[in-house]
């Protein structure tokens, strides 16, 4: 009986589904923030080039 419960307990303790969702949302937030920063830098560079 302990053998059948062990993989289930290990799976839950390593990465529960809520943790996977949080990591995915953190990755999405990081990518969006990075793109926004590069877009802002490009916008500023365009403005400086016009001077």
C-alpha cells in the first residue's frame, strides 16, 4: 500500500498544480514586461534620433 501512495505524494510535493499555474503566470508576466521594456527603449530611441 505504501508503494502505491508514494508516487502520488512525491508528485504533489514536487509540483502541485497551483504551483505550476503560478510559475506559468510568472513566466508570462516576465515575457510581457521584457517586451514592454524593449518597446519603451525603442520608442525613446526613435524620439532621440529625431532630435
